[in-house]
């Protein structure tokens, strides 16, 4: 192939490429426009999906919040009912136990009196003159009564029962009943001088009133 033919072919190829370049550029631009349109469409669709999901999530959250509030209100109502039932049961139990506890307290009074008599008899002159066998018997009786009293006190303590403190204290009409008065000038007016019958409390509430002798000073002339 001569030089003239080569130059002619090269020139024709150049002319062809020059005519082809604008078409390829337009196609590339068109493809870019198509790609951007697709991208914007997908973004718009994604935005709509996110908005829809967000709305559904908010609805579910509101529904869950409503269910939670309902459960919480139901739990509070149930707790109040349980507290009421417990209070009623405790009151009914205390009412049912009261006569039995008063009987135990009365039994304690008798045991304490018997224990005091046995102890006083041991220390008296008559006991020293009594036969040795009788003295041993009374000594054993006093010891047995003391053990029984301590066990009974433990039982009462298990029911939150405690004695009312009276002697030397001002008269408390809620827990004490005056059965007699005595004049003691050295003591304040209205103070308890002596206890005729011990009173008892249960968990701070009066179970049995104490019977006391209170001080009442004579009016000064």
C-alpha cells in the first residue's frame, strides 16, 4: 500500500470518528439523565417507605403505651385490692384472736400470783420452820411456775403483746383506768402510784386496760 492510499484511509477514519463522537456524547448524556431520574425515583420511593414505616412505628408505639398504661392501672388497682384484703384479714384475725389472748393474759395473772405466793412462802419464817420435804416441794413449785411464766411471756411477745408501763407515769386514760386514788404530797398530782391490774398492748393498740391507783393531792387550805 502506497503512502497516498494510507493517508486517504486515515483521513476517512478520522472523518468517521469525528462524526461518531457527538452521537456517543449525546448517548452518554441521555444515559446520565436516565440514571439521575431513576435515582431520584428510588429516593422518593424510599422516603415514602420511611415515612410509612415511621407512621406505623408511631402507631405501634402509641398502642404499646396504651397497653402499658392499662396494665399499670390494673396492677395498681390489684395492689390496692390486695392491701385492702390483707387489712381486712388482719383485722378479722385480730378480732378472732382477742378472746384467746385475753384468756392467756388472765392465765398469766393467776400464774404470777401463785409464783409470788410460793416465793414469799419460801422466804418467810414459817417456811424455815416447815419440814424439809415441804420446803423442797414449794421450792420446786416456785421454780416450775417461773419457767411457765417465762414461756408464756415468750408466747405473748410473739403476738406483739407488751405490758403497759404505769407506775410513776402520768395517768393515760386511753390505756389506764383509775380504780382508787391516794394522796401522796411528794408525788405530782395524777401520777400512777400503784398498779392493781396490769394492762397490755398489742402492736401499740390497747388489749386490756391497766387498773391503777392514782395520786390526788389534797387541796391546799
